[in-house]
């Protein structure tokens, strides 16, 4: 038995050698050898695998299969997308219509704002109405249409709901703007006098005159000839004050309060 095993081992080594491979090929082609190996080889011993055979030729191409049923799923999706697109177009039309309506509303509101702005301008010094100029200090100003004495001019202002100007005259810059905005006049009466007590000048609204709130010409007031008790704006160019006889015929600068002025414009 040992001898047989040794013989098989030597045979295996020989077979895997180059000469053994050629010899094995030759034996495989010999039917007698095949019968001999089938008879003599132990049934429980398996030899090495043989070489794979050559690949056979390709078979004939089979018949074409039947055509499948048409796919309806994609068509349904396309139709669904078309319906959705139509819906979006309708929504877009509605949005454009609402946007147009909103634009009309905004335009209407803008027109209203412009109208209100014009009204405010009439009240607050940007525009004129009936000859009155409205300043941001909450007062309107207007010149009398005729030259008269200080007392007569004050009466004319009173008939128009005001008095000779006092509030707007206490600031030189405001006085200059107000006076030069009104129709051209020469010297004009304002609401300042010392009729009650010589040398004690008072504004018509009860405020005492000071050098800071008056703005006199140089060396004024001087009470020339002892009868200059009323103040007037001397010239349009300077708008400084001069004491003048109250009987002189000058235009009057009237002032009246505007209760609704918003004081948003500077003068």
C-alpha cells in the first residue's frame, strides 16, 4: 500500500512537470489508458482536473419578444403638469390684477398726499392765499392796501382778524424774510410803540422791547422833535426799525395767528 502511494506521488510530480503534461495529454487520447486507470485507480482517489475545452460557437439569435403595453404613467404626469401650469397662469393673472389695483390705490393716496401738502404749504409759509403769507412761527402776514397812520393801520389789521406785526418782528432774520416775501412796499408800521410812556417801548402783544428783540437803525430810537412814538420798518433792504411820528401815512404789516399751522417749514 505504501509502495502504491509513493508511486502515485511520483506520478503526480511527473504529471505537473512539462514532460508530464505532454505525456498526460497523450494518455488522455488513448482509450486503453482510460480503461486502465478506471480499473486500477482506487475509487477514493481523485486525479487533477483536466484542461478546459474550447468555447463553442454562439447559438442562433432568438425571436423578438412581444411589444409591451404602452406606458400611461408618464402621460398622466405630463397632463398633470399641464393642468398645474394652467393653474399657475391663472394665479399669475390674478396677482397682476391685484398689483394693478394696488398701484391705483397708491396713486390715489399719493395724489391725496400732494393735495394735503399743498394745503400745508398754504398754512406754513410756502404759498399765498388771499395775500397772506404764513410763516412757520404759526402766524400769517399781510400788508394793508393803503398807507395810513399807525392807529388807522392797526384798525385795518384788526378788521382782518389780526394786529400790527409783533411776534414775527422780534427776530431780525424772520422779519427780513416775511417783509421781503410780501408785495413791494416802502416803510411799514409794525406793532411796537411807546405811546403809554416815553422811552418804554412795548410790543402790541405785551412783550417789552429790548435791544435784542428790536433791531433799530443806528442812533434810533431818538424821538426826533419829541413826537416819534411808533416803530416802522425803515427800508425793505435793511428791515431795521426807526421811530416815526404815529400820524405819518405808512402801510401796515398785519399779523394773525394760524391755529392749524404745523410748523414744519422754516422761515
